C-alpha cells in the first residue's frame, strides 16, 4: 500500500472561532472517512512501536492505524476497545502530544501521525455505523465494588466485568461519568458520547448506583459485608484549592470545579436553567492548565466581554494542551502571563470589582525543575473584573479516608498505594486515579484502573 509521506498531519476541521465562542457545540468536527484513511497511511508501522510504549492503556496503535489505512474500521475498533474502555473520550481529551504522538517516529522530522484524531474517528464511526451489541461475559461468581464512576472507576469496572465479575459502581453525583460530565465542557466532549460509553459498560453487566456518597451512605467496611471481595477507590480529586489571599470570600469568586459543574452538569448556560450562573462582563481565571482553559472558554460562551487567563509563569510554561491554548487564543481569551493575584477587590455590596496583581519574572529552577516565578519589585496593577475563577488545582475529598480505618494518605490527602497495582494499606482495598495522584489526566486515571483491575483479579484468584 502506498504510504502518505506528507510531513504534516491532516488538519482537523473545526468550527469558526467567531461562531463557536457563542455556542457550546463541539469545536473539533472530526475527520471525514477520506481524511482518516489518508492520515493513517502516514504511519510507518514501526516494529518496536514507540507510540504504544507511551500509551498508559497500552493500545496497539500501529495495528489499529493499519486497519484504518486498509479501510477496516470495525477491525480498528476491536483493537482499540480491547485496551480502552472509552476510546471516543480518549480520542478527544487525551494529551496525545505528550504521550503516544510525542514518541511517533514521524514527529522527528515533521508532525507526528494524528493518533488521537484517528482514535476519535474510529470510535465515532463504530457508534454511528454498527448495530453490534456488547457480549455479556460469563459470570465467575465473584463481586467487586468500585467507588466513583469517573474514567478510572469505569475502566476498572469494565475490565473486571469482562473477566466475569459482578461489579457495582457507587457514584456520589446523580449522573455517572465523573470529570467527563461535570468538568469537561460540552464543546470539548459532548455528553451523549460519554453516555454511550457508559451504556456499553452497563450492557456487559456493570451496575451503577448514583447518589451514593461512600463514607456517608455506606462505608468501605459495609461494602465488604455486602459480599464484595475487593474494593477499588476511584473517587477523584474534587476538593478545590484557593490561594488564601484577601478577598477570596467575596461574591463572584468561584472555584473552577463549581463553575464548570454548574455549567456542564446542571446546564447553567441554558435560558431555562434552574441553577443559572452569574452573567459576567469581565472574568479572570487564575491558573494555566486545561481546567483553566475550559473555565475561560466557558465564560466567553456565557457572554463575557473580556476573559483573562492570569498565570504566574510564561506562555511557554503553560501546562494546558497546546491545542486548548490555541483554541482559547482564537476565541479571544486574553493571556496575562507572568502575573500573580495578591488581593481580590470588592465594592460596597461585597461583590468582586477587581484583582490586584503583581508582575512576575522567572528565577532559578525549583525542585520540579521549572524556573521559579519571583515578584518584580514595584509592579502592582489592577485588572477590573466582576468574576474570578480559581483554577490552581484540587485534592481528594477527605470523607473516604476519614471513615476507613487503616487507610493511609499522604500530606496532600492522596491515598497511599504500593505502586502500579494500586493496593492500599488495607487488604483487598485498591485505589487509583486522582484519588492517588491528585488532579491528573483522564488517560492516566484509566491506566490506573486497568492496572488495579488486573491486580484485583489476581488477588481474588489467589485467595480462592
């Protein structure tokens, strides 16, 4: 088969920035059939598979791309779905540039193969063209409980269910999906796609119970009393952090978690929403990660005239995906880098009216290897705003650890495990995802879920 030796990947069709910043429809429109086949032909099908070694869920990437190049889309999907429980999700939100695409040989002298774009195409093609129903696995007679219906919990549940386990997932919110439904906006990840992935898990026997706050409704000890032989904690990291600067308690200050949850889960952007969110004119989002980009771009779509990203390092140090930064810039988000807030200013009614900031400059590297930002003398200035969104990270909720004797955590509240298999300091209790690492990526959480499912299966087989 003739290879496509183009040095650049096939561009992703997108909505026009002027149009999309006024709606919540998906920004990236996806490859056409012809685009996908042409892009797949750029893959060299390397024998040592460096792309696969960089994938947290170990997808056989050259194999699935070869199927696309040969126009066998269902074959490609079978390869994808054998490793990933959420391929349509990962194709949209996984940071491929730092993982599989970052190791692609084609990226040495040009652009890498568009692995994420091809994954998305294959998953979407299957959803739109296949009537095949997932096969119900044969029961092995054992029960496992999973806490949290986010990407890590859903991955573990799916892998265990395929092995014959009766899996019940306990979700604190009223909808399954975790960060996929409350954190990532509709314009990046349509919720119908998340729901379809969840429906596929239910079809193979995974039970999902919502409004179940473990540590309050049930404890982990009670889950064992109900006949579960192991428990996987994938409760995420939903507790927001703040800067502890003056004025953070003023009206109009949100955590990014609250802001995005009200928009994504409660549809606050709809005219008839029962939980409307404040209509803002000038918004500052503090932080530089993907969550900060999501909050800023959501604020723009809600009608804000000026939306600022306030980040204490430079553009080169922004931790957000390059694609998300570019999309934010195209949509008119204003980047105030090398800037740090020191006080939130309020008016006579206790409402936010501005933030006092200082200019920063990059000094010597800190323990992480990044240059430490230091304050530039006599550099104070004020940005006029009426809404401030804090997006400087999250930590795990303390409820589970405070109600589970013997479950040890570190100083950040993250559950301590013994390594890749996710075993905690309690026998038969495993943990993974953000509950262990702190806020990280969807695909890393999924990788932890896969590892834990394998370890749980080995533990129960050895025990019996």
